[in-house]
């Protein structure tokens, strides 16, 4: 049994995991791209559907950035993804 994660959703052939921890109700994601170390980010939501979509969006942006030689999860990237997603989710 996985005692670190309350809820765990594996996506993208284990390259993306959306999960909650026992200490927090908020979802987080773990992204793995090639030989780079895992990147962990809080998704700042308790809604599973929103967390899945945010995780997918972050993964796509991180993969594009990695292929372009840019930082895979910079602060500006996170602001852009969260802003775009929040606007779409509220409509």
C-alpha cells in the first residue's frame, strides 16, 4: 500500500502523476521528462477533474519547453498555465 499518497492518478505512461498527500487536500503533480529529475508542483485545487487537466497542461508545456531547450517549469510558465486553465474552467 502506498502510504505517501492518499489518492494517486497515473497518466502519460507514468510520466505524469497527479496525487494528494495525507497532510494536504490539494492535488500535486509529478512530471518526469527523459533523464531530468522529477519536477513536483502543487496544482492548488481539490477538484480531481481540474487537477487532471492542470497536470496534463503542465506536462505538455514542460515537454515543449524541454524540447526547446528552455526551463521545464519556470514560475512564468506556471502562472501562464494556471491563468489559462482557470479562465477556461470558470466558463
